[in-house]
C-alpha cells in the first residue's frame, strides 16, 4: 500500500512537472525546465506506469492468479499485451497525438542490445553508446546530444531493468531472443527519450 | 503595316490567352465536371470516381496535404485494421529520419501515384517491387531463412505486405502447422447483432423495442396502399421478429424533422440508421464507393470486370442484393452476385465443391454456416469494432477489402474451413481461382516449411542454452 501511495505521489509530481514544462513554453521563450529535467520527469512517468502494469496486472494475473496468459500475439491468443507492447503502443499514441500540438515535441522508444524484435536494436551512435553505458553503469543515466534529419536533439537513455519474474522468463524463453540468461534486476535494455533543441 | 499586324496578332494572342486562362480557372474553381484536367486514366481502384475529381482533389488550390487527407479519409481505417506494421508514427520518429530520406513513407502518393497506368501495378502500387530493400537490405542477417530471396518476391503469396505485414507472422504459421486441408468442423461463425443490441447506443431501441411483430401490427400510415405479398414478406423476416416496423425504414428524417415524411422507397441512408457499420463498409468497397462520393450508384455497365449484359443498368444500393421486404440473406449471398458477375471464376461457382456445400446447407442437410456462398469468402464474417469498447461479428460489406492482395482473405474466410497451408497454396494458384477451387491447388508456397525450420532452429538454440547453463 505504501509502495502504491509513493508511486501515485511520484506520478502526480511528474504530471505536474510535465504540465509546468508545457505551460512554460506557452508563456515565453525561456523554459523553466531543462531538457534533462523534462526527460527525467517523462521517464519517471513512463517507468512507473509500466512497472504498475507489469507488477499489478501482468505478473499478478499470469504468475500469481494464473487466470490468463500474456502474449505478444495478444489479439490472436486472447491474452494480455506484454508490458513492452503496452509501452510501445503508448509511444505511438503520443507520437500521433502530439503531431497536432505545436508546443509538445518529444519521442521515446524501448530498445535493447539484445532485442527480441531486431527493429528495436540501437540504430544511432547515441543509442548504441547510451545502451552500453546504462548496461555497464547500473543506476546511472546517459545524456547526450545528436543531430538526426537536420534536427538537433537532447537524447537521454535510461536503464530498463527486469522488475518482475515475467520479464525474465519471457525474454529467456523467446525463440528470437539473442540472450537467454537474464536474471531479476538485470539491465535488459533502455528507454531512449528525445527532445528537439535549438541549434 | 507589318508592325501593326504584329501588334494585332499579339493582342489577339493575349486576349485569347487571358480568355482561355479565365475559362479554365473558372472551370477549375466552380465547375462540376473537371475531367478536362485529368492527367491520365484512373487506376482500377478509383476508376468509378472519374466524374467527381473533388473526391480526392477537394481543394482546387490545395497541395499534397489535400490528397493525403483524401487518401486517409477513405483508406485510413483499413491501415489500422487489423494491424499496420508500418504506421505513420514509425516514420515520424527521429531515429528513422535516415529511412525517411530514402523513402517518404509519410505520404501515400509516394507508393500510390494516381493517373499513371504505365507504372501502376497490382494493388495500386507505383513503386518498383523491390521497394522493401531500402530499409530491409540486411534481412538475411536477422533471418537466415531469407538469404538469397529476391526483394521482388517479398509480397508473393501473402508472406508480406506493407500495411499488414504481420497477417501471416511466423508464430501464426507455426500454430497452424500440419493442419489437414479440410478442418472439422468446417463452419462459419454466426453473425452477431441481436446479441449486442443493448450495447449499440445508436440503435433506436426506444422506438422499436425488440419484440416479435406480425402482419396485423404493421404501422404503415392509414391510406397507404400495401400489397399483401409485401406484408407477408416482411412478416417472415428478422425485421418483423425483432420489432422493426414499417416506419423504421419508411419514415425519413425522424431525428430532425418535426413532420416525418413517408417514403415508398427507403434508401441506403435509411438502412444505415440501424446497420450503420454495414453501410459504412459497403460504401468503402467498389459496390458503394460512388454513393460515398455523392455520385449516382454504381452500375455493372461501369465495371471493369465482365458483367451480364442484361444487368448493365442495374443500380447498386442495399436493395439491389437485399430484396426489399424479404431481405433474404441467402439470395444476397449467391444469386444477387451471379445476376451481375459474369467472369470465369463466378461462372465456375455453381460447379464448385463450395456450391455443393451451399446447396446441402439450404436443403437442411448440413448445419447453418457449413455452406460456402460467394459472400462467405468475399464478404466474410469478421469481428469488427463497433467502437472502442464493443465489437461484433458482422458481414463485411466491403467486398473489395480482402482482394488486395487476395491473401488477406485467408484469415477472415479460408481458415474457418481449411488448414493454413492449403489456404496459402490455393490463393497463390490463379488457375485454381479461375475454376473456383475445384480440385487441389497446383502451386506450393514454402512458408510453412520455413516456419517449421525456424521452430527447429529455436529449439536447438534453447537446448544448447540449457545444456551450457547446466554444465558451466
């Protein structure tokens, strides 16, 4: 209960921080939040939401109550969507909805050095360096700038760790997984957040 | 003298140019018929819309954004369902900026140019067949089974297509390995409408509660001449059994008009009051797309496929196939199709094993859903989202949806009765399609074997991993 309360408090604080950041851009050119603080806030929301889904929905129903399966083919299998899919669907919806919001501009994705889906392997130099850094330096984030398609971005990479047994079992058992010896608490990949910056 | 003549000619040329320019501009901005400006014939998918350029070119002064909007207006939903593996958001993501430079996947016209018959291929694609190469040149590294395959073969036999790349994903193939050609039971799912009626917020259940009506309860206004046969027909339908009285179809503008008007000839719009999804899907297909564009109904005479000469001028509305008052879905599923369609595949239907099953079902020798009509395959029963919260199994009235490519038909139609391997082979064989699936497929596609080899590969890797972890 205490954990849930602190999670909700964190979520609320982050929502306030992000709202403040967006509102600040409406009133002037000087943002009151740095790209790094904004990325940290966004990541806290994303990470907490996914942890809640993973622990309180997927792990509870699949591992504890054993009433339903989770599957990447959740529609065909009439199962729960995987936490990584829930995360990606959210990222796609954000990209879709923010297209019509001139003051909201960021993107994020879940990537890994050992991706089940090869499309989620790092592509840019920053992604590769960031994923390697967070895997080698547990508890630390990676921040850099990069230029893609002529636009400069502040890019942040956060470690994505195995928070529940389902994370480990799913990745270790998947036929397309290039790594099958993950343990609970291991860094399995990273969340990459990009915010366009001037210059 | 020569100079004066030159001036006169120049003035005449100028006046003519201005006059012609003005006339063309006037026609462009205000004219109803703009076919004069058509740069080339329309593709088979759009040829019916040639007399209303405004369907796509909704703003004479607009640019690419107008065309993009028009594409999405009609095809946007098809991109989302059942699964679009190349959504727009994939290409707006900065990490794919390099791919976007290779191919502008944000604009439909990058791959689907109109008015260019000389480069238009099947499914309205105007890019070369090896387009996948731009982003997937290293596919053999990820999937060794694909090594050596030509990039011109990606879309063959339903393996991949850009907008629904995952219809036949590897795990799906594995799940259906070693299925018999004919499944047991071989049966279509039952349609759902009554079962979800209470959840359909737009259904006028307050005016027409679901309760059986008989001919004596018909609510046609006093003085309306109603033939006894019409009443009898209505009384035997699902409409009468479900409380759908005369006024439900024959009264116009019930919502907004204080004085509802009776019409003897309800049209598609009236049907849509209750069957909005069916009408919407009908208007997305080649049967109803002209109605959606505000044009007169399609007629077989305007079709590019062979049609019966005596059907040339028949107009395609709901009532064309669903005979009014009788609304016999069995007639709509076979006879209504064959009344117009006269191509080899259609003519071969009555000698096909599918038709034999259909006849046996009609005679009561087989359970409902065992027969195979034209509609069983071309208007499959699919689970369709009514909204974000409710779905129901309905007949997809967009009969064009599963033809481009035809492998789209495998999941909603073939797999109710046939194994996946058989279905893939059957739809890859044009000769078998011509003879309406009489006899075995003469083509074999290697998809299932590839999936089985991949399964074996994964098993070996898993075993090797377990062995190494138990013997460190």
